[in-house]
């Protein structure tokens, strides 16, 4: 039995989780949960025992000084709770940590134990993968679930993914087998600019989460950070004609794939979000990342002799596929698998 002392009775609680590592290209997903925790001043109420789930030679503890006293921070997964105010207040249970090194089934069962004790009504797991998507276009976000009824009710894809998976996929299926409604939201991060941070992908995940659970998320400086990130990548890409040409190829493929949706639901969603915000007033990893082909993607940026970082000259793909087809472009842990 999990004892939760000091945690009040929660209102319509939703659990939102993200894990650093293979499921977190550009640190986009873990940064999104960290943003929620910071903006709503989350209070940590539980931490999983690090020795049960982590290999400390892979995820090493850190030593720091607190008033001259040396202390150690162990890699683990922590849970915090935040209350979202407004006309219809609700609580979020935030789960943020590192993909465990071992005992994944026990890890998921422990998280589900907390979800059960807290009365969680929905679990949303955030992830990010490397894909053939241009940095100049909106970040593709895929929402998937293993529950056909939930897919229909929330306008999500029913996952058909088969292949390697990470903790996001395992937790998704653990929720399904336990009868807990669960959804995964995946952001596609450009593979040629994979180094964190990626505030544009983080912003896209938060916008989609906002729509999914019907809350208004304060974005702080994320929008400006996303614009600055894109300008910086534009400048780096412009320094290499082959990279610029490759980006243009991705743009053309993306635009062609999305042309039928250029008007309609996509525009309506963005307009509704704009109106909500206008009227509402002010209220990094070893082992690579999940990629579209299920392999571990390594960083595509490199340091130049002058100390600046620029994209490499990527090989031209033999075929061009639309990055929006997440279930097919999902790597080991892509939107289609959860």
C-alpha cells in the first residue's frame, strides 16, 4: 500500500509524465514537464528508490555543496502535484525522471500504484523522436492510444506500431492492461539539429497537451525562445548550401503532404487557441534517441574549427516521406507505439 501523507484530495487529476533519454529527443518532453512544474510551483511528494531502477555507471549521481556541506543527488523519478485554477480547476500529477536502466515492469507498476491511490483519471505520456521534418515548419505532434474508444472520443490515432520501444511505450501498455486511460503525445524533432534544447518542440507539446486536457498553460518565455531557436538554426543552415538545399527538400515534402489540410481543422484549432489566450488574460542523453527507423539517433550537429556549431551535410534521402506520418516514422518509441 502506498501511503500519501500531506497530499490533499485531488480534483479531476491527470498524470503527465516524461522521461529523459531515448524517448526525449532535444529534451523536448522532459523540458515540457519541467515547465509545468516551474510555472505552477509543483510540490514533490514522492520519489522512487533510485537503487531499484538505475545503473549508476550509466546515470551517475552528482555531488554538490550546500552551505559548505557536500550532498549527493541521485538519479531517479519524482512525482509532484500542481493545481490549475480557473473556472474549472483540476490537478496535475507530474512525473519527471530518467528512463530506468532495469526492472521496467516494476517501475511502471509503482507509478500505476500512485495513479490508483490519487484517483488519476487519465495518464498522458510525452515523448520526442528524431524525424525527417524541417525546422522551418510547425512541429508535428502525434497523439496515440491503445484504446479504440479513447481514440474516437479524443480524436487520437489508435497505435499500430511494431518495433523497438522505450519506457514511454511500456508505460502506455501497462496503463492499458491496468484499465487506466492513457495517451502518448509525440513531437518530431529535426534529426539534423538534434542537440537540446528545442523550445519549439517543447512549445508544440504543451499546446497539444493544452487542447487534450482542456487547461490553459502559461507559456512564459517559451514562444520567444522558440522564435530565437528557429532564427539561430536558419543562420546555421544558411552557411552550408547543401544543408539549405536539404531543408528545402524537406519543406517541399512536408508542404505537399499537408496541402489538403492547409485549411480546415488545423487552422480552426490554431484560431481557437489564439482566442482562448486573447480572452483568458494573464493567469541531455547517452544512448541516442528514438528515430523514425527505430534506431538510436546520434547528434547531427558538430563543432567547427572556429568554435561555432553548424549542421552537417546530411545525405539526401532516397525517398521523401511526410514527417506527419508518425506511426510509420515512429522510432522505437514513436507516437504510433503508445
